[in-house]
C-alpha cells in the first residue's frame, strides 16, 4: 500500500532529507546538506511511503506570495516510477497550496522532468534562474481549480452521494460528503461535530463507517467507469487506529490500493475486491482500513 505522509518526527525528517539528497543531489555530485535551503521551515513536506514506512517519493511546497505557491524537490525512487506516485505527490502538494489560499502553483523544472509536469497540467512560462549555479531550468505554472471544480464525473459523484443518503440515512446524519474524485483518488469528509464523543474526538465507530463508505464509493465509481453493474457488499473490514481525530475527519482511497478481477463480473460471476483507505485528521494520518468487498452480478 502506498500512502501520502507528512514527515514529523526527527527520524522521519532525516529519512525524507536523505531520500531527497540521494535522488536529487547525489547524482550531480553535490554533498549531503545541499538538498536543503532557507525555505525548509516555512514549507510543507510530503512523502509517499509503503506499509513498512520506506520513503518512495517526496516533494515540498511553500508560498511565494499569498496567491502563489512553489512546488519543489519532486522525486520518485527509480524502482517505483511508472506507478503514478509522482502525480500522487504533486496532487497532495497542490491540495496543501489550495488550502493555504494559493490560486496558482509554479515549479522550476529541468528538461527531463518537463513532460511529467506537463502531464500534471503545467505550462512553461519562462526560463528560471539556474539551480546551484549550473542546472538549467524552466519555470512552469498551473492555475489551481477550486475544490468544487475537482470532481471528475460530477454526475456520478452526485448519484453516489444521493445513494448513500437514500439507502444509508446515517451517512447524512454523520455529515459524510464526497470532497474530491480525480479518477484515481476518492476523498470523503465527515463532520466532527456530528460524530464527537465525550473526549472531544470522533467515535471509533464513525471512523470505521467513514472508511467503509469511502471504499464502497470508490468501487461504485470504478464500476461506473468500466460500464459494469453489480451489488456492492462489504465482506470483511479491518481497521487500525493510531491517533484520535479532533479536527477534520478525512478519508482517502487511491486506485493503486485496489486489487480486483473485474473480468469475473463481466462473466456473470461475483467479483472480490480488496482495497485500503487512509484516514486522516486534517493532514495527519490517524488510521488505516483494509477492506474486502464483493460485487454481486445483477440478477
């Protein structure tokens, strides 16, 4: 399982900077320490890690002005390239920039990475200052959409939201809503006030419900994308809680976590789908859900 993570402890930050140096500075024969600059303390840092906590990708974002954020130090381990991790980290950093009020993001890209950023929606604006005095780069820019514009297949998402509220009334009482769907990632959010316990944190049962509905919703949207139909039922669910939720309950399901054989459904057989959902409190990971669902073919 891959998940976006915010390095916080000294050990996590050390692993993050070590990875940044190995991927972005060591190949150019720059010494350890050259991967850092004066913006580290005012930046938001993100990594993508596996189930063992190994850093597989990284990136950073900071505000240049109240309306412009700069994305830097995007790197993916060579063994993990081609799996969508680069776009995952860019999307995560753009979400941070949007939440901080930025309306556009910029990045200074070397020639080799220009096609990647173009695939993320960036356009070349002008030549950027040379990095470390030698590396020639182009400044690329992207206008950020508002959160309301980030719903791919808005009609499907509205249909899914209505299905939840009509068939699972408690989902509306919990304030569970679709926040974003990109085709590869589904994010849902819930109201903390409607799910708060006597300790001032979110009920564990509410967290589990948010996770299961997010997994269910991701499958629903994937079936629509593949023009398939079936009844989605939860077969098994396992959740690990690490920290309480006291701010903003969020759930993320990435397409990379899904294991499914949709061809079974095409043949009129039930389809087993396993996936993972990451639960966050704002930007802090607090729980992980592993679910097994079954899609039953229509009668």
